[in-house]
C-alpha cells in the first residue's frame, strides 16, 4: 500500500484510544498532538492503532500553496484523505 507519488512521511505515531471508523468531519486525535478531520468514509474498529502521516505541498497555477495530508491506519487497506486541524 502506498499513499501517492510525491508524498513524504512526516510522522509515525498512534491514534489516541479507540478508532471506530472514518466518517466525513469526524476527528482523529493522534498521540503526538496532531488532530485530523476525515474527508472519507470507511467503517472499521481498532484500538490505539499505529498511524503514518503523509504530506505533500501543492502549488496552484496562480501561485497559491497548500499542504495535502493523508493517513494510513494500522490494519486498514485504505489511504485516508484528511484535513489537519492541529
């Protein structure tokens, strides 16, 4: 499994407590203090899973830059689209 070409691993940590699926606008808090909001849906249940955080800096043709984030969660076969809250 891979996130996407051009993404860089910026953190390897764990989700705090239990994680009962991904749902639009649902928050996931990580042990390293990062907080993300899911932008996808997938039902699963894991307790204190390992999480890998990926980022990619994106620059639009107009010159505006932003950072895209993705998560890989232990035992899940999906790369999750997320927005970083903190």
